[in-house]
C-alpha cells in the first residue's frame, strides 16, 4: 500500500529587499530630469538650425526686404529665385563645383595613397631613423600652420604652382599628418603573419601592399576620406591665398566672397550661394550617413 502525499501550494514569501516603496518624490525627480533632457536637446537643435533657417529665408528676400533689418521675418515670396540665378551665373558656381571636385578627388586619392604607404613603411619595416621620423610627424602636428605660411608660399611660388589648382592639391596632400597616424594605428591591428605568409609565397612588398594591406584598411580609408573631404570642401584660406584668379580657379568656398565689395555687399545673394553650397554636402550626408558613422567609429577604435 502506497501513501500519496499531497503538496500544498503556498505563495512565495515576499522579498522585502526587492520591493521598493512608492516614492512620489523619486518619480517627480525622474520626470524633471526627463523634461530638462528634452529641453536641452530642443535648445541645442534650435541653436544649430536657427542660423540655417535664417540663411534659407534670406536667400528668398529682395534687397529691400533685407535692408529692413529683420532677420527672422519671412520673405515676401518663397518663389523668388532671382538670388539663386544671380549666385549661380555671376558667381560661376558650376565652374566652382568643377574646380572643387577636381581638387577634392585628386587630393583625397593622393592622401590615401601617400598616407597608407608611409604608414605601411613605418609599421612593417625597421630602420635606423624610424623613431625620429615618428617624432617629426608628431612635432609637425603641434606647430601652428599659420606660422609656416611664409615659407610655404615661397616654396609654392618657386615650384611654379602659384595660381594653379596644383597649389591647393599639393598642400592638401602634403600636410595631412593625421591620416598617417590613422593608418598607422589601424595597421597595428593587422597581423604580421599575413605579410610573412605572402613573402613565403614569393610576393614582393609592393604586391603585399596593394593586394593585402590596402584592401584590409577599408575602414581606415573611409575615415580618412570623410575627414579629408569635409576639410577640403570647407577650406577657404588655402584656395583664397594660392589661387587668386577667382574667374577661372574659384572654388565653392571662395566664390561666396566675390559678392562682397568695399561699398556694397549683396547678402541675400550670398545667402542663396550658401544654400547652393550646402546642398551637395547635405545630400552626401543623408545618403552616406551609415557609412560615415561606421567609418568614424571603426577608425577611432582601431
């Protein structure tokens, strides 16, 4: 005869340590923090977007409307495209975009090749002057660029590059020490075993660089391309100083200055030219924002 035992289900004992009493004060503090957080975000967005909205609104105003001195006032008509026509034709914006594209493509390509080659040599080869070279690269980043302009201008003039596109291209390619350090940090994560295996298979160092090292550095290349392209597109000082012929060698950043004169400044036309200049970067950012964020974070981590 078997005896069956019946178990009685009892509710578990309350865990007094896991229970938190209802505290209205804590809920109020959390709500206040949340409200302050969103208010700070709204304030930051307002500070960032308000100048752009003022420029966009000014680009549709006439000269009389702008002279009233009301920057936040809306234009009389959003269909007034006269300022855009004047900015695009008189400012030679099409030629400016062409010059900017040529300088940007050649400079970025040269920066990637020169920077990656220099980083490859410093990372994979041991030579006597390796540490002094790295120290000089670091020292070059600490020297203010404005202190070098007299000597740089003399060098560019002696080479016969003044008032040509090559002046800006050479300067953009030859002064980017940051790209070398980005590639150098990334190369330290690539194992040397790949190089050694390729050498055993009979590959030369040039072939190793082009077929193994360079394809593996795509995240670092994306980072350098993004940073360098933004810097070249927004740079005003170098094209303005070394390419004074604005009619033939004007770029996007310098054609905006052509509407400013000693006696009259057409700010409404300048606003329209600024909007035209913003459009390509805005389209590129919206189309490539995923790659931009991933490239920056990967490059920073490496």
